[in-house]
């Protein structure tokens, strides 16, 4: 299985999840390492675009392809989430969900499915 990640040049070889560990994210609290990836290149590009001011072209980004072993994954269906899951700031329950996923150490991949696309985190 292949997943993709867009990252700045200086972080392109860092797959530790340290950035998300420092800042936290939608699916993890600060202090919990998690590597966010996308199922395809377009999804990675869209993710960068929504976090970049309009009219600014991100510089110094590299698209990384990561080959993962074919292992079981845990899947989150958007239909099963509270409607507030997309709000910002990120909801505590999505962070708790991801934190629990990491602490259980049962799966390598947590996949969130949103209709026609998905995101592996």
C-alpha cells in the first residue's frame, strides 16, 4: 500500500510524527506522535492548500511516497462521527479517539473515510 505526504524539505525524511506530537492535530493531542498522510497526491495538496493563505504559493515542499506493509487498519466512517468533528479548534473527542488508537497499538493505520476519499493517519 502506498500513502503520500507533503512536507517541507527539512522534514521530508522525518516519519516520526514529531511535528504532530509537538502541536497536536485533529486526531491527536500534543504529546502523542502521529504521522498524517493522504491516500493520494491530490488529497495531500488540498490539505496544504486549506492551511495556506489565499494567493500564497507554498515553497520548499516535497511529495513523499511511503510504502506500507499490507496490514490491518482501523477505519473511521464520517457517518459515525458527531457532526462537529470538522470544527476548529479541533474537538477533544477526535483527539481522544486518535490518542486511544495510538495507545492501544493494535493497528498501524487509522483510516478516516469521507465518501469518495479517505485519509490515513
